[in-house]
């Protein structure tokens, strides 16, 4: 223990040995060759770790075996330090420090060796660039095949839905005509039971017809790219929608206001009208019975996202977003069963908006109202 204590307390002591220049017979050439070589090795050993540190900093998310890289950095630095001390000893015989540096280097060396042994099995599983390229090619081919199959399946399904809905239109229309004839024949009987049954049949037929039309609309939205891009007058489009829904607006006594900071938008006129039509129509349809419907349509340009935004705000029934946020735009999803509807309006407009790179955001409170914001 005394030797260890003496070693530590005199770690930089030079009194026990002469400088290396005076140990043996050194020629200037021999001595400086040794010194310059040691310093050159030290400089290289210190330059390599900095290159590795730069590599780790740039590839920290993708570079494998980073612990081994850090062990190598410490190992190389310690090796370089042994050469630096070796050169210094020519003037300052700090042999104790030299021994300590060598001991540290020995420990780090074996830690690095053990670390390498541990990662070798994993390193052997790494793919070569050629193997990775081949895997990418194979996966790409698989994705293309799957994509082709999905496109074909989707097209077949669209064709089936279109054919089925088209084939159903004629018999449904015939049933409607027959019901009207039956009603005309039975008007004189004043049979309340028969009249009630006919009314139920007529209502069911109407629902079937709407379902057939909705299926047709879904097929259209899948196949229509809405490429009729033009400058659409927002105010005129809203007026057209209100005119087409004049009876509904009148019956509901809805008060509809505009706040248009932008008057026109470059978009498909057909798609834009379909989006606003559904949102305004829903705002009226799902109004609260406890108050007059108040609907506000706003348009803005967002300078941060550099996108146009249209919002439709109402004071209607609202939607419980805690329960239904993830289902808002699902096909055939309805949130107020006591009001007649198909559950495809929001699905359709969401498909239109997403198909053109936009999105729809919603804020809603039950029995307070909803705000649908369309970001184009």
C-alpha cells in the first residue's frame, strides 16, 4: 500500500529517473525520429476520434452499434496519449504517469474487445448494399402487385355497386308508380289500416331509393377526380345552395350569415359546391328545437399554412367528440337517429377534400353547436 500511495502522490515526479535523452546514447537523428514519429501517431490518434464523433452526431438516429464507436473513440484517444507521454519523457521523465496511461489503455482495450465480441453476431446479420438493394426491389415488386390487386378489386367493387344500384333503380321506380296507382284506387275506401300500410310501404320504398342513390354517389366520388379547376365565387355558390334549399331554410327559419375575407377560391366548382352544400344542409337539418338556427359561413386565408379555409358554424345539436371523434367521417355513420339521414354526406366531402390534399377539422359541443373547418 505504501508503494501505491507513493506512486499516486508522486505521479508527476521526475526526480527518480533521468530524461530519456540521457538514458543510453541517442543520436539527434535517432532521438528526433522517435519523438516526431510518436507525436505524429498521437496527432493521428486524436484526429480519428473527432471524425468518428462527427459521424455519430450526423447519423445518431441510424448508425448501429454506437456504444462500440464510443469505446473505439476512448481506446484510440488513450493509445494516442501513450505516444504523447512517450515523447514528453525525452525531457520530463514522468514514468509513473506513463505507467498509469498504459494501465488505463489496457483496461479500455479489453473492454473494447469484449464489446466487439458481443456485437459480432448482430453485425453479421447486417445486409450489404447489394442485398439491401435486392430486398428493396423485391418489396417494391410485392407492393406493386398488391397495389394492382387492390386497384382491380376496388374497380370491380365500384362496377358491382354501380351495376347493382343501376339495376335496382328501375324496379324501385316501378314500385313507387304502383304505390301511387294503388293509393289512387283505394282513396275512395277510406280504410285507415290500408292507408297506414301503404304509407309505410311508400316510406320504405323511399328509403330504398335513397340508399340506391347514395351508393351511386359513393361510386361517383371514387371515380371523379374533380379536375374542373377554376376560380369559384364563394358568395355566389352559397346563394345557389340556399336557393336550392329555399324550402328547408324557410321552414327552419334559419338565419345564415357570411363573413368572407376571401371571395373566390381556385378549386373544382362541382366539388366546392358539394362540400358547402353538405355542411350547410347538415347545419340546418341537425338544428336544435330549442332555438332559432344560427349559421355562419366564413372564409379566410391562413398566412401560416398558406392555405384557404372555409368554416361553417352552427348552434345546433352538436356531436360528442369524446365518443365519436374517430367516427365522424365513417361511411353510413349517423349521430342523431331521430332525424332522417343517410350517413354519407360527411364521408363524401371528406373524401373530396382529402383527395385534393386538404383536411377537415371539427369542433363541437353537445347541445351548443358545431364548427366544421375545411382546409383546402
